């Protein structure tokens, strides 16, 4: 099996250190349930050819599969695993299983004992699966996972729910207690509880010129960039949320059907020169 040589992952205010060396992370989002399993190896291969060195994906609580992690490892790429378990992502119920709504006394993403119990249970289950397969870079088996994420885009809700900050602090402490030995992040949480960190862009990327904007982002001190989405794919069945239909094509380098678009050639030129 071809693997990425990541055995130790740390960070400072500038970048990730992988095996003691600074790395620029060029990541592409590919959500595995939005394409068929037969497409996964080719999508990852095209992303790598397009200049990406990392794949980013959510873990979808209400219908997940861990096989894509192995595919990323075999491709010799890194992986950012966004466990959530609330992932948003224009996905039905934000990825939370509907059955949890019908447990009496349950309130999502708050200081609620029911929700926190099931959230921690799911988080522990996923982390233990990753450890069992030796997929964390820290496990010394060239695992691809270099970062993990807990919760998602919660900061604006703190203005609505007085107990929101307590919940965020609990989520951060719970994540750290999983002992993955890779950095934990929170997306959209500028005051994430340490040592959970928040990676914020210092430069707004104009959609008309992605490669130029990424270059400026790196120039201004950035070191981790993710294309959301590198391949958007399809919302099969009733999985789409937030008013989205079946298509989740974000005009990315790889279209909904897995076709490599011309814009990807431009990114290849940029990242390989």
C-alpha cells in the first residue's frame, strides 16, 4: 500500500508541521455519499493530478462509510476528517439522524444531556474506527488523517443561545479527550477553545480567479486552503437539505458526473510550477 509519510502533526500560528517540516495544504472537498463508490478512486486521482495534496470530507452521522479514507491513503494524499457530528453541508438534518429528534427531551447542539451523550458516543465510535485502521498520522503507520474537526459553523448561534459558549467549550474538551494526537479544528469559531484552533483566511478569494486568489492567500501568510467543493456530486434520494435539489455541483474542477473540466488544467499549471 502506498501511503503518505505523516507520522507527527503539530502547528503554530503560521502553518502545520508534518514530520517537523512546514507544509502548504492544498485540499479539495469530496463528499463520499454524493458520488458512487465506483467513482471514488478516480475522483481522488483527478484531485491529486489537479494539484491537491489533501482531501477533505465530512463524516455523515445519518449514513456514513469509512472506505474513502483508505482510498485517500492509497493515493498518497493527506485527509482532513470533519467528524462534526453536525456538518451542515446542505445535507438533510445537517447529518444528524432523524431518530434523535424523537428522543424525548432532546435539543440539538445545546447544553442538553441527551444530545451530548449521543454526540460523544458517535464521535468516540468514529475516532476508534480510525484508530483501529491506523488512519491517524500520529499512529506511525503513515496514516492520512492530519486534522480532525468537531462541530461546524456554530459561532453565529452563540448570539441566540446563551448557553452556546458552554456547549462549544464542552465540544472542544470532548474532542481533545479522544487523544488522536493530530490537531482539532472548528470551522467558523474564531474563539474556539484551546487547544482546538480556528483557521481563518486573511484574504477574500474572488470566484473568478481561484488560482490567483490562493496565491495571494499564501503570500499573505496562509498555509491551508480547501476548495469547497472540488467535486460537488449529487444529493441522492432525500439527502439534500437547505433548499438544495439533487445537484450539488459547485462549479468545481470536477463536475457532478466526475468529468475533469478545463479549469482544472489551469490549476495544474499553477500548482506544479
